[in-house]
């Protein structure tokens, strides 16, 4: 069969578990796009034993470099198992002729129509929202001989994906396997409804068979890493039955999606936005709260680093406050890691989170040891801590997390900030390009350090704490913002001092560090220059092909244009990411030459960046100003949103260009009175709202 050009396996997740589902509605052995992911079941924070030396090809160190470093592991996600099915007729296995699929994000469910020539199949596939359980229900055009298989071994035993387990025992009579992965014990098993009437085994697994027209296929992988081993997952599932399990699953996702909504005139990017919100929830570890890029092997194996901010930003503004708070709690849960890392590896006070860590706080970049000198992830974490407070106005929360902001400030003052004859600067460090050569006054480090100190000072002032320390932080932050002049070429912010190069560090003072107002002439000029150089720079890392359509950096740039009120340019940039989109609403990280090949899929950082850009077209806040529909593209006839958050307000609004109509409803969600300048289109009103109070407005748009 021929798959669509934008085909990729479908990602389903519940935060702890992640699966990729193929074109049959179950798992298939095909590597997506020829050389990327196969279909497996992964669990967040379950890794190959380090002694195996299993390393993703994209992460291999240069030839001659040792594969292990003391205190640093690779922590590569282990493929735990796989399940698939076969159809038999007259002693012959049927082959797929054609297939079509549709993933519905609001249901976290994949619907597949599969043509087997002699018969047709409809499959409904979901990974249960709260149980370690994959459920597939099939409806065939006529009764069929069906076999469901599972295996605890990889599709192909190869250096990149060898058998992960230290111990594996398969009970073929019970269609079950027990395993040990390091210190973690687990099991996997298979069940069918109607009850199987046949069973068998292959070299690497076993199968259950039944002849029927409607069949439910259950597959579970359960371990004891987070809770005592539950041996009854499949028994409970069969006792509840498909309908009750489905209702549980849909209720959980319905509760999540009812927090907010946006309505876009573009079906493609409406689907992308909804699929992205699914991904953020599906990837967030429910135990640690951590927001990884994703829980797949190619997406950095569920590791945590600065990318977390790009998922957090659209989460908090889409009113998912529970998920946002859990993401911040990750830093409390790994506090000892940050304290130990600052003390033992830098000899400094305070807190510093290492560049790339596991959910348990383990260093996770193998022998790429220069990465410990890449520090801007900590500024992203400070932004996350502050953004939750800025959105909710919760002083109790701020008091709880102020010690983290202070700890970050203490470390950066001691280790990163330098006072020179020119004033305050930052020492040479590894930049966003991730190469080992340190850069002088690298833009993201410089602006990130200023941001950490600025936020620590603001938090201390609100809480009336540490006045001398807060004053020092504020002074140094102000001087570091002035030091951005060292990067200003007269036309744009360079990536570091003495360079003419542009990358994400050039944009960082504007967003995400928000030190330079979007309408500052330097911000306007930098955004335009970055746009003009798109054909020269690839994903913000450096010269290497085209950046057009690379969604992470393009989304960041589009956000800046939206904040500047230029919705047409922002929308053009967003539409330009289409080549990076897969059939099921996933984004690749990069588009590689020669034919815009994908390098991975379901790259959460890209999803977050573009979602923030879309939200910024509809709603934005800067200080006490909140703008409703600040940058609606001229090509949009209408748009709307419900219950987005900005500046301490929950906002719902509608825009209809054809009717010339604007309406908005605003509610203060903070515990204190707020005074805001509210812009509805091009009209502004200063409003003071008590806690819970609302403001409503309808007017002609004039657009």
C-alpha cells in the first residue's frame, strides 16, 4: 500500500505511558518516513540500563570520545513492548490494501478504516487517560479469524534498539510476560473480548485468536516504579468492559478540553492547536509534573530542559492551571538536584538546574559535558515560576516559590555575572548553538540572567522580603539590560558580542525574556532582520539550509510579530510551517535537506511555540495593558476564543469581520482588585475589577 506523504504513526499518551499506532489501528513494524520511529510502548522515565551503552544516533559523540562519563548518563527510553493483529481467511493471512485515519484530539482517539480487499475493518484506538491500558475495538464487515499478538522484544534487534530487559519471562499459556528493567519490575499482557478460542506463540511473543465480527483488543504494560505492581489491570478492564472504559477515557479528556477553546478560520491550524493541547497533557509526567519535549525515543527520551517553557506558556494561558502548577512543582521536586549541581559542580551557592535531566533529576547528556555550561534553561524555569503568579495573582504560591527564584539569582550573581570596566556583563558560556566554544555575552545567557534577577527582585518586593538583596538584583538586572547594547549592531541584536550572526539569542530579549518591549524600535528592527535572514538560518542554530517552515523558531518569531500588532506577517510565518506538519497534527523539529525531510515527530517545543503565536494573535498582555484581538490577520473573516488567561484576567471574545462586530467578556480571577487598560480592537478603556468581577463590551469593529 502507498501511505500519504504526511503519514506518521499516531501518538497517544497519558503522561506516564506513550504509544505510537500505525495505519492498521494497532502497531506496525514500519519505520515512519523510512528511518524514524517504529511503533512501540514507552513509559516516561524508563530507560535502557546505562551499562548497555545504547545511544540514539542523533546523540552519538564524535569518534574517539568515550561513551560514558562519570555522573552523566544517556538515559535512552526503552521500547517496552508492542502489539499488533492479523486477519486470516481460509488459511491465508490478509494484507492491507489501503487505509485512512483520523485522530480526534478532544477524544484522544484514533479512528482507522482499513481495506483488506476481502473485507473492511473499522478500528477505534485509545490509550486510556488514567490506566496503563491500550484499547482497540474492531468492527469488521463480516466475521473474521482474528489474531492479536504481543511481544516484549523489538521489531528488529539492532544497536539502536536492542532488547532492553535484564530479565524476561514469557508465559505463553497466559499471554503474559514478566520483566525486570534495572530496579523496575513489570509485566505486560494481552486479552480479547469475546474470549479467545485459540492461542499460539512465535519466536518473540505470543498471540490470542478468536473468530468474530466485533472484537475488543486489550494490551497493558504495568510496572512498580511509581506504585505497587498491579496485577489486575487486564482483569479490571475486562470486568468494566469497553463502554465503561471508553466513558472514563472520554470524561477525562472532556474535562481537560473544557478549560478553554479557540476558534480559527483555518481547519489545518485549528487541528494543530487542538492536537498540541492534547500533546501537552499526554506528555506531562503525572508523578514529577515535568514537561518533556515528549515521551518518545527521538524526542530526547522524556528528558527535561529549557523547552519546558515553550509547552508551559500556551498551557498556562489556555487556563490549564492544574497542569501549569504541576509543571512548576517539578522544580520543587528536583530542588536537591539544583542545589547539589550548583554546589558540587560549580562551587557556588544557590540553585542551578543542569541542562538536560531526567524526571528524577539525573544528568542526561552522556559525554556532551560542555552542556553544563549552557545555562539559559534556568531563565526559562524562572519565567515559568513567575508566569503562574502573574496569571493567578496567588501570593501564597509566590511565597512558596520565591526561595527558588532567590536561589537562581544567588547562583547567577555568584557564577555568571561579572563586573568589568564596562559595567556588569556575563562570563563566556555555551550558547543556544550548543557548541562547546563559549561565547562572550551570549544573547540568551545575558537576557536570561537579567530576567532571573529582575523576577527575583519583583517577587521579593511583592512579598516584602530581602530588601537589600532585591535592590542588588534590580540594579544588576538593569545594568545587564543596558549591556544588551553590546549586541546591538545598529540594525539588530546579534547572537553574542562581536558576532554578526543571528539566532534565537537575537530574539530572546524580546521574547521569551520580555526585557525589550515588542514595539521598541530595536525589537521592530531585529524581528524584520531575522525575517529577512530566514533563508540563511536553520532553526536558530546556525547556517544550515532553510528556516522557513521550521516551526519552533518560526513560531517564536511569529509570536513577536503578533505582539507587535503585525498579524499578517505572524500568520504568514505560521502558515509557512505546514511542511513540518504530519497527518495527525504532529510537528517535526527540523526540515532537513534535500527535500524538507523530518528529523522527528511530535516535537513538543514546536507545538508550544506555534500555539503561543496563535494565542498572541487573539490575546496579549504587557504590564497592565491587556489587548483583545491585537493582531487579527486581514485574511481571517472571523475568530473567537473562550476562557483564555492574560494579565490576571479570564477572557472570552468573538470577532466577526463580515458583521463588523466585536464582543468580549472579562473576569478577574485573582484574589485582589486589578486595574487594567483593556483594548478591544482599537478601542481602549481603563477598568478596575474586584476579585471575580466581570466586564462586558460589544462594539463595531471598524475593520
